[in-house]
């Protein structure tokens, strides 16, 4: 008999009485976990920090919860958190040794946790107006695939062919240990900066964004980046994943002992490029947001519309060393 998968998006069932990962009925309201790991909140005193949701309402990091059975926590979540915590607190050299699947599970669990809370708010708001909760079919498709892949935390899953995601880890050279978290739920894009490393992830692109940015990624390699350079690379990925115009499909084959997941070709029947046209003005707006700590405004960023401001590359296209980065004077 094949392993069965839990599919909450088939019925849009996001009850807090069921485990988010297995669907099993919970016996207590205390069977829940924090969306953001407790160790991470403790490390950066995030518990009471505000967290803005899509409807512009505010929550706090500590109030974002996921219903989770004790068994799921013990067998899947806790071992993963222990491994990630040990690596992340050591820094870049340890993080690059963490298997990509583990990084995906850890990032994906947080993204799904935020999504779970967003959906419940949406359902509650629509119910207040006696309206049915409407969900885009393309988003259901994307989020359902994410949830299926996350079940690799508790059941054997083999990812055949290309991995379904792009996850890049960068070394950051900074005098301060700054925590910087970002996500874009609809495109499943994520970035995190802490200690001496940064991560940027596109959770369902089959590696397309890594290919799109292949040239700059090869120039960076394992070289250290200044924080403003890391934010620039994040801006590139967030924008390119917004331009990514495919809805990835996967062959999902459950067997008696393993679930096999294989990406289908992204091009499909279309000759259209995988990414829509890059527009420097829009990219500049993205960078303006990412560079807020340095006070840069759009006018400065796209002063030359054909060559937006860059702290990553010099005029010859070579990677700038962190020490040579000239920060704007506020």
C-alpha cells in the first residue's frame, strides 16, 4: 500500500484542531509550535517584535503559531530545528554544509506557517461578510506542492531530477550581527541575514533563478559580501522570481516506502521565455526597499536608467570587495 499524503488545499481545511503536516486530530490546544523557531526569537529578541501580515494587520513573531502534533514535532520538527540551530549559530562555514533539503524544510516550514495564518485570517474576514473564501487556483497549486514537499520532514521523499527550489548561501562581512528577515508569500521567495551569512531562496522555481543569475553567482562564489551587497543580490532574486512566469508541475508518485517527486520541464508547450522582461525602474523600486537602512531613494538608484546603481560590481563588471564598498552618506 502506497504512503498517503495529507492535502489540506483540496478541501481548504486549515483547522487548528488538526496537525498542519499530517492532518491528524489533535488532543490539546497546547499541541502547537511557533512559526518562527524559539531559539531564533531568543537569539534576536524577536518575541514581541511586530510582524506585518498581508492584510496590513500586525501580529508579533511569538503569536504566529502552527497546530502540530506531539509526534510530528518529535519526529520531524525538533530534529530539524536542532540541526539548523547548531549550524546557524556557528555561522557560514557550518551553514554551507547543511543539506539543501534541510534548508528547504526549515525555510518552507516558516513560509507555510505564515501562509497558514494568512489563510485563516482571510477565511475569518470573508465569513464576517457572509462571503465564501476564494483562493486563486494557481496559488492553491503552488502552495499545495509546497505542503507536499514539506512532508519530507516526516515521510521518506526522494527528489528526482532538478531540485524544486533555488537556495543560495552567502558569506557576509559585517561588524554587527544584524538579523534581517524578508519573505514574499505569493512567489515563495525568502531571505535571511544573520551572523556572518545570508540566505536567499525561491522555493518553487526548479532552480530557474539560479540559472538566471548564474553570472553574478559565479563571480561571488564563496567570497564575502558587504551587507549592502547581500541586500542587492536579494533584490535581484526577489524581482526575478516575480518575473518568473511558469507554474511548475511535478510528477508525484507515492510507493509503499517512498514518495518520489520529479519536476516536469518548465518550458512545457510554450516558447515564451521563463522570465518576463526585466525593467530597471521596477528593479530600482525593489532595491529602494531593500536599501532602506542606507537611505537610498529611487532617483539615486536609477539616475542612469540603463545602469542602476550597484554595490556588487564595478564599472568593469568585477565583484567589489566588501572593504572597497563606498556607502552612501545619509
